[in-house]
C-alpha cells in the first residue's frame, strides 16, 4: 500500500496512527485498543453529511463526504472523528514517535 498521508491518533491510554493510500482509496488503522480501532474503521468506511465552511464563518453548506474518496476528504473527515468516536487525532504528534511509543 502506497501511503500518501498518515496521522497519529489516540484512544484511552493507547496511541496509534492511520495510514491513508490515495491511489488505493484505503486506510489502515493501527491501534492496540480494539474498540477504538473498530470505531475508527467504521467511521472511515461510512459517508458523512458535514457542514463545510466557505467564505465566512457563517457560510456553510451541507455536503456528503466519503472519507476514503481522496486525501482532502480523508483529512476533512478526520476533523470530525472525535465527535463521532471519541478517538482523538493527534495532528502534531509525529507518527514515528507513536510507532516507538504506543502507550502514554
């Protein structure tokens, strides 16, 4: 799988990451916590209606987002992951750190 984007995640005391392949339109969730992994995989497999901002903070339109369709949709869907699953996206945590330290 050619990884085009990866991001760290956490659930409970477990750290993990998600790898996304744009050419294959697939995501691989690596997380020791089975519940967190399942919730994330289910969330990424479904399409979601989201309010997408435009020109101003008051200018939103509802759009159907398929998280695996492309990299931008994947990143957009991740901004709502916490609200739906309680899985936290650790945007600033390096994935290489998480690979070496999978727990807090």
